[in-house]
C-alpha cells in the first residue's frame, strides 16, 4: 500500500473550497435552525391548539425520518414549490446550494426545537408568575426574561447539536455536492487516491469536532450562575 | 379599596376556595394565616389575577375581577407582589431587575427608571449591591430586591405570599423590617405569613383560613388574645408553642 | 399507493417486494448494530468509570475517535480504506465478498462501533450519577469489581439512562440509511430505486417515509414498555421522552 503525501498537498485548494461549503451549510443551518426551532418550541407551548398540534407533528415527523430521506424529499419538492409560487405550476430549476440550505434549516430546526423546549422547562415556574405579576406583556416576558434564561441553561446542548450538524453536512454526498467529503471523493475518484483522501478528511473532521467539544466542556464549567 | 365577595375556586373535584368574603381598606395591613393547604396562597393570588376564580367577584379600586375576565394587565400595574421564592431574574443585575418592568411596562425613560431604582434600593438598604447578580446575594438580600422591584411600579397595594418562609432565621428580620416600614408609610398590604410577631405588631386585621374558608376575621389584638373559633384556637396553640 | 402492487421492470415481482427487502435490510442492520453497540458500549462505558490505569484512557480514545468523525466518513473507512490497509490476502478476501454481504458487513461493524461510542458515554454518565456510597457499600460487602458492576451499579445505571437509550435506539434506525452510500439496498435506497424506475416520486418517497414513521412508533412503544416495566419507585425520574 502506498501512502503518498504529495497527493494530498496538491489538492489542498480544492479540499479547502469543500471545507468552506461545509462551514457555510453549518452556519446557515445553525442560525436558521435555531430561529425556526425557537419559533417551533414557542408554537408548541402555545395555547392555540392548531398551532401547537402543527408544531408537534412537524417536530416528530422530522425527528423520525433519516436526513438522507429528507434530502431526497426537499430536492424533489423545492423545484415544484418554487414553480407553484412563481412559474404557474411547472418546476423551476433551483441551485443545489439553496436547496441544501433549506434542507438543513428545516431538518435541524426540529432538533433545536426540542432543546429550546427543554430550556424553557428548566426555568422555574415562579419566573412566569413574576413576569405576570409585574405586568410584562407575553412578548416582553419571552424576549427579555424567559428566552435568555432558556438558552443559557441549554447552551452546551445547543453547541453539541451544532457539532452534530457539522458532521451531518457530509451526507450531501448523496446528491454529489462538493462539501469537504464530496471534494475528497471527487479527488479520490479522479486520482485513485482513496486511502489518502478519506484518511485526511477523517483527520480534518476529527480535529474540528474534538476541539469544538473540548471548548463546550470548558464552557459548561463557566456557565453556572456563580451561586454562593 | 379591595373587596372580595363570595369567591370560590376549584381544581377539578377539589374545592380550594369556598365562598370567601373580605374587605381591605386603603392603608390597612391584613395578615392571612392558617394551616398548610388552607388556600391562603391561592386567595392572595386571585387578587392580582394570577389565579382565576370560578364564582364571586373581586374589586380592587375601580378594577373588577370576575370569572371570565381576562384582561388584567392594567390591574397588575397597581398591585405589586412578592413571592416566597423571590423569583428575581437571574440573568439581570440587581439594578436591571428593578428597572426592567418600569421601562417595558410603564414605558418610563431609562434615566428616570434607574433613578427610581437607586432610591428604592437605598430604601431597602442595598445600594452597595446594585451591579451584582442575584446569585451573589443572600436570600434576605434577594427578597429585599424583590420588594424594591415590586415597589418600582408605584403600586397602590402590595401582596406578600409567605415572603420569609424560604429564608434562614437570621435573615427573616431584615425583610420584616422593610415590610414594617412600608406599613408605617401607609401602604395597603395583604400578607400571607407564619410570622406571628409581625402579625401582632404591624397588622391591623387578621384573616384566619382553614380548608378553603375564611373562618375568622378580627383585628390583630383581639385575634391573638381571644380567638373565637375552635380551629383558630388550636392553630394558635400549635404555632405559638415555639 | 397502487404503485406498490405494480410489477417491476424485471418482471420478477412487485414493488412492494422491493420495499419488504429494503425493510429487511434496514431492520437487520439496525438490530444487529444495536446488539454490538450495547455490548461494546457497556464495556467501554464501564472502563471509563475505572479510577486509574490504562483502560479508562483507551476507552476515552475510543469514544473521542468514534464521536468526532461523521458516520459517513467512518462508513467509507470500513468499506474503502480498511481493505487497502490490511495485509494483501486479507484485503483481497474482503473485497471479494458477494454483493449484499460486501456492503452489509462493513456497515454492520461501522454502525455498531459508532453507536457503541455514544452508548458508552451514556453508560458512563449513568454510573457516575450513582451516589458514591453504592460502591463503598458493595466493597464493604465483599463484592469483586466485576460483581459490583454487574449486580449493583449497572442495573441502577441502566434504569437512569433508559430515556437516552431510547433516543439512541430510534437514532440507529435512521442511521442505517447511510449504508446506501456503500451499496446496501436498505429502505432509503429502495425509495430512490423505485423513483428511478417509475418517476412517481411522491408515491415512492411517501411509502418509505410512512414505513420509517411506523418503525419509529413501534420502537418508541417498545422502549416505553421496557421503561415502565423497569421502574423502581425510588428511581422514578422524568419518563420516556416523546
């Protein structure tokens, strides 16, 4: 078996572009996922039966099917959805990146929603009463008092889910997208350097995720409210 | 100022308030006492709408609470509440805890709110701690901040739900002192408490509750010296043994 | 839905047979990997709770390695890279395994060891959540280390971590889909194949999605029953998550 180091160095630029795409998907997925997920969590807790039922159904559905299946679904549906909105019903060709972003926001939101919901449940019920007693409107209470506490209580879990998201992006392989793994695969197939490419990619993922998880552990120590 | 008429409430099959009637005049200090589970906390929470009622009517000034009345935001500006578990907002500083409701609910300008907060915190003896976070304060200090937070909205009535029950004994007095000075300044107060010394010295009237009913009402001196009902007598005997 | 009962292009059967086949592979992979994961995961998790020596360190290396590399990358490692790294004859033997098994076996090992790392962390958390007195009591009674883990610590730890194990059990069914990238025709691959043959995407994807939902439901029910059966009054914490 041959291990050729120069095989790796010559393709670094292409790998980096793949890594960049991986990071882009992660960032969009995290921000979109937390925003949409928080809305879902609040919807689920709402007293409006219809809203609450819809949010619960969405979350449970997304959490029961594999991400690869969701990727296939979104790739099928997005051209139709956009066409239905703009082109009088016929499918419109849409760029792969946009579809990937949509997939990850929709999928990860269900997981972030459960984490945010756990965050709300970790707040003592007296806090809701205190907000009410002070006459804070529901919107103000959630924005200034409840949501900040909920997020703070589950921040480590949120960050861990983000690390999982980062790893999940590798699944865009199934639609031949050029994320980090996709780039490595394309090089491997072109140059026949499977072993070098996959080992390299494994090491890169490991370094990113391991450092991130160590940071999260340290953050967990700092996050206690500093009680006496 | 406050009138509670024929108020009843049930949780499913369990009736927690049975036809309660009481009146509180402006400037009066009323203590509600009684054994655990007698409905005292529930009754006081109906006065600011934190608990709904199934029957009867409550009037606080011009505001009327009845079964089915849902818009209580206006009421909460004139009724302040202090909780047994303090319930300060842990992610805000002491100063922010006292200003947030002023700026968001009363829409006061930030400078005005802060000025008011500082003077109230000075009044309860906590000027040195305004930039600290609740977790850095003792229980007694936290409860005093909670009182300042409620006073910041200039309420006409203050409700206290077992304000000292969660405190270590040596901190109880610092909170009772604040409540006593508040009473002397003429605030209308309703307090659910086990602190019989406070009740005897500061309260105008005592309401004794048991099993969801207001069993006996008397002015403070009379209640402690010569309770009329059997249940009140046995309750006092048990409590005052210490 | 009528799609299911149409004949396939190769004239051999109907599409529903493809679905059964995909389902069979999904279930075999999931349950096989789950078994490996439970055994390996428990051993590794227990090793992480040892006070000193080489085992905790090896266990930590295992866990960190398998948790910080994406499942898909690990799949590629077992399928593409490992045969190249092994001695010539062994590598050749692996590459010559007949098609379904050539994909199934690496997928099984991969998914099993991947999930084991996650279970190891949960087992570790469960054991470490037990009061220190449990170990002291066990040693005082003369238990060996093996006996202590087997009879005292693990039975309690598993009850504590049942909710997270439930989550993991449901996750493993979803993770089987990753094996389609190395040629295993499990459920998701079947959806893709039916779509490519009939272009009735909605039906093809819809049926498979329904199957996954049913699997999730059954898996959840199963774990819920196990959790109820295993409950001890003193250890009742939050019940199965939905």
